[in-house]
C-alpha cells in the first residue's frame, strides 16, 4: 500500500497535466486559425502572381529578367518562387499547429500514465 504523500503527489501531478491540457487546448484554436489564414494568403498571392506572369506585368524577380512568353510548364513554379515568403509563413503555421497537436497527445499520454499509477496507489 502506498503512503499518503505518494497519493497526494500523484494527484497534484494529474492536476498539473489537466491544466497543461487546458492551456494547450486554447492555443490550438489560434494555431488552427493562423494555419488556415496563411494557407489562404499563399494561395491568393500565388493566383495573383500567376495572373501577373500570364499578363506580362512582372518584369523581373530577384534581379533576374523574366523572358516572355513563359512556358506554361514553369509558370506555376516561378509563381511559387515569387511567393516564397507566404509559403514560408504557411509552412511555419502548419508546423506550429502539428507541434501543438503532438504536445497535446504527449500530455494526454502522461496524464493516462499518472491516472494508472493513481489507481494502483489507492
């Protein structure tokens, strides 16, 4: 039989894990919104860039002149390169979101372990 201090200590750890879950659960909503926003922004900027490239509006990129007419096969690739910052923001937001999901899963696993220990201590 476990002593009373072990039971109390374990219960405190359980409460801490529940608090961590609540904190991260709130963060996931912000991360999901940022992920969706950055994804939408990238798609919009890429579409606008494709239209500008097709219409010959963009004359150079990073100091390199764009030779028109552009082959359709590389148009999207060039547009993606021009929109690199938006893509980077999208990748960062997606990584943050996935990271938070992983953190939540890890905390849940820790909580489950502590609850199992708690059942054995009582």
